[in-house]
C-alpha cells in the first residue's frame, strides 16, 4: 500500500482561482465573518488568543469550562459549505494520474473540508475503490446513536461513541444541526485533537493510520506542518521503514529535514515546492 497524506497546505494550494480554506493564522477571522453569532461574539481576550495561536486558544477555551459545541458546529458548517473543487483541482489531477491503480493507495486527510472527495468525483473514480482514512474526522460525518436537544450543554472532556454516517447534503447537515447539540465527527482544532462525537470512530481511524504508515511501501506527505505534538501522526511517521516524500514549501521542507535528523531518519525526500508546483515529482514518486 502507498499512503498519500494531506494537510491544510495541500487544500490551500489545490485551486488556482477558486476559494480555498485558510491556513491556521487566518482561520479565526474567516470564522467570525461566517458565524458572527458564535465565533463573532467571543470576548476580546479570547479573540486575541485565537488570532495568536488557534490550537492553544481552543485548548484553553475547552479547559475553561466554556461550551464549545456551538463553535464546533459552525466551524464544521463553514468547512462543509464554503469550498468546492473545480476541474483545475490539483487533487483531481493527482487522483486521475493514479486512477489506473487507485486501489493501491490510501488517501489520508486531516482537513475538514470536502475538496478531496469532490476531486475524486471530478476524476471519475468510484467511491468503492477510493480508500480514505480520517484521523481527525471530517465535517461531512454525523454521529448516530447519541443526541441532545438544543438547550443541553456540556463542558470539558465529554465524548461519545456511536455509528458514523455521511451527511447527504447541506440541507441534511442543517437539519441535524437544528436538533442535535453534539457536533459532527470532527476533532477540535486544539493541541490534543480531542473529539466529542463518535470518538470510537476517530480512535479506529488513528489505529488504521498507524498500521498503514508502519506497513507502507511509500509515503507522500503533502501540506502537513511538522508538528510532533501530534504524536498519533508523527510517531508512526518516525518509525516507518518506508521512504517519505515531503511536499510543503521551502520553510516546511527545512523543518522536515530537521525532524528527520532528530529522528535518525535517512532516505526521505523533502521537496522545496508546494502541491501544484511539485505535482509531477509527487506522481513520479507514487507511481
């Protein structure tokens, strides 16, 4: 199996003209514009913290005992509804290039939008043959089996189990949002990537990720910032015997090289290019 692992940088660089998800530093301002009644009403001290470091601020917000589910619902709706892949999608170009042997690849994404899935459809690849792993969940996933009506609140480390289903469309998403306090199956954007809904599914996906990375023939990492605090991601990558191609721009490539040296890894290939610029090298490596 060959693993293709996407992070925020991949989606940010996947379209030449269409709207793309912001990187972390810009996310808070996007959210307050999209959801002024939740994200836009946070007190000034929280706003400054989220603009400074989103992950640390979200962790502090949850630990403070504040109710994070409305924020999570609106973040999920933002990612679910605001981005649409086009025929010029770099994701689509990659999938099409690999399509003749698509079942040999596992596509891993820690992004919350749907660009990868939309690109699969554009590339004409069947859902049944497209193998995906979601270690942080996704905005398109609903947790069945547990629900709470509006007015119920919870704080801290409350998490639930249940069955996962995919939202049919935006109307389905909105209908669930109107009647269920528990948010989609999507990890909080914070240091520990804590997940409220269907945490059993998320743990299963992280186990799948680890097993796939440790047994992979080749691994390509695209647009994923080196972030060793995400141990469920970077510990398996450190241990794998597979060679890793790393594609995420010059600054990130330097960080990856430093990480490789610290982990005693050799033979990995950092490329000083972004997703679209390094597409040919990526296809060659994976093929």
